[in-house]
C-alpha cells in the first residue's frame, strides 16, 4: 500500500501562484509513476500532469503547459505541482496519484480556489 497526503491548496487571485505538495509513504519503492488530477464541481476528475519516476519524463494537460511544473523528490516520497499564472478555470480539488505495476493509489485532495 501507498499512502498519499496532499497539502498546499488555498485561495489565490487570478495570475497568482501556488505550490502543491504530496507526501507519499508506505511501499514507495514500487511506485512507477506519479500524477496530479483535479476535479471541479459538477465535472469529472481530469488529468493535469504526470511524471515517470525512472527517467523523469513528464506529461501535461494542454491547458496547463507552460504554467504548471510537476516534480518528484526524496526517492518518490514527495511530489510537487508548481502552478503559476493561475486562472479561474484551474479552481478544483487537486488529487495526488501514485501507480505501481498493479495498483493505483489516491490522496484525499486539496482545494484550490482562484478568485479575485
């Protein structure tokens, strides 16, 4: 099992920045990839960004490319999402995800609100 705890959400004005963190514990050596997803009210959960832990290859949702940066550190025990130039459309609950070859694990989410 892998346990994931997100933090760093909050209220930010349009154009502002936030850095989300995800602390992983448990069977972290078996993690192959980590990702951020988000879910806005009334909408389905959607992919935001991912990183392959071996090699560091990253992928992003088109609308966040150039604004968000995903990174992993501490031997896969810490996942980050640096979010710049935030837009109202980025407001959502952001979830951390970790995957091994057989399982997928989720955190409970952290709320990001973008409003003036």
